[in-house]
C-alpha cells in the first residue's frame, strides 16, 4: 500500500460537444476515461465520479451531490470513499487522454520534495501572496518537468501542472489528503454548507501550491478535450 489514490471527475455537461458522454469518447482507440485510469493504475484506489459506463475491476464509483454540481462537489464525493490510510490523492479530469503514469509520478515527486529541506520551496497561491511572494521560475534542462520556486518555505498542499502561459491546471493535480479535506470544509462553510457550483479556484485560497511545468519530449499531460477539435489534436499526438 502506497497511501496514494486517484479521483477521476467524469461528470459535466460537455455542452461544446453537444452533450455527449465526453469521457467515453475514444482517443487512440480507447475511451479518454480509460486512458486516464491507465495513468493511475498504480494507485491503491481509483474512484470515478460521474457517468462512467463499464469500468475495470476494482474501480469504485460515486456521484456528486447534486448531480451536475461541478468538479468541487465531485471531488468531495470521491474523497468520501477514500480509505483512512490514504495520504495523497490525484484529482484528475477524465478528459486528459495524454496523461501518463510518468506525468503523475512527476507530480508525486514534486509534492514529496516539498518536505525536503534541500528542495526549493513551493509557490504561494496568488490569491494570498503579496509582492514579496511573487514566484521566480527555475527550470532544469535534464528533468522531465520543472518546479517553480518562491521564498515561501511552508509545505505545499498540492502539486499541479502549469501550461506554457503559467496557468495552473487544477484538475491535473496531486493533493495532500488532509489539506484537501480542510479546503473543502472551508469552502463549504463560506457557501452555507453547499459545494454545488463551487469554483475549483476557491479551494486554493491561502494554500501553498507546487507548480510543475512539463518540459518532456511528449505532448502536455494536462491537455484536456473540451471540443471536437481538441479530440482531433489529441488523436494526432497519439499516432
């Protein structure tokens, strides 16, 4: 047992695709959801929240409350199924067909390194950071990903990928379980106890985030498919 689990968020209306079951759409001959499940095949638990269809043996399912309540509500539903000994959990959109086990492992290494005195400290969330906390970027040509540094020395609550423009990919992230539980409780408290429609960004207030930028030779693991054109691009990358 590694204490590591994965929650895959498979809900959503897929309005830009005409309301189809987006995670079930094939990329490279396999449903996107199954490709993401493969990327976390080494997790102790794999939980799919939302519409899913047939799933591999051992994968558990949940449903957000209310149905269609959004990714934060879905994350809470998945978290409720975690075993007590789970210490870290990947929170992933189910439409990431280019995600790989190596890319998830990089998030795990980045988060674990935050507890090492010898490793650069993580980035403070922009909502809570002042000018003195503004991040400086440090990139390694030899590593598959680069970790953004700041002067803040607190342990990170999560590690997530950032794209080439520095935008955080919140649904391609690895969380410390206690930090995620606290963040969900805090956000719910500000919304009268409900997480229906809550923004993912709201989970990050006052948290420290380890930002990971992909610099490997393959396609960006955080690439999500919101449109038919995105699916075509992902297909090209898998050839």
